[in-house]
């Protein structure tokens, strides 16, 4: 049991040191170019409604 605790503490310490290391990566990231400004899309024109039906219905018989 004592060896298991010692091994766990050693592993945690090893990972802690590896995570805080400063020599792993010296690369930097580059920003992306700004997006082109575009005009918002205009909605499609509304479809015209057909003219109202003005004919009179046939009288009931």
C-alpha cells in the first residue's frame, strides 16, 4: 500500500512538472485576416397576390 501511494505521488509530481515546463513549444499562432465586409442579402421580392375575384356567384336555384 505504501508503494502504491508513493508511486501515485511520484506520477502526480511528474505530470505537474511536465505541465509547467516552459521549453516544450516556442511556436506562436497567427491571426486570420479580417473577413471581407459584405452587404446583407436582400430578401426575395414578395410574390404578388392575384386580383380579387369580382364575379358574382350564380344564384341558387
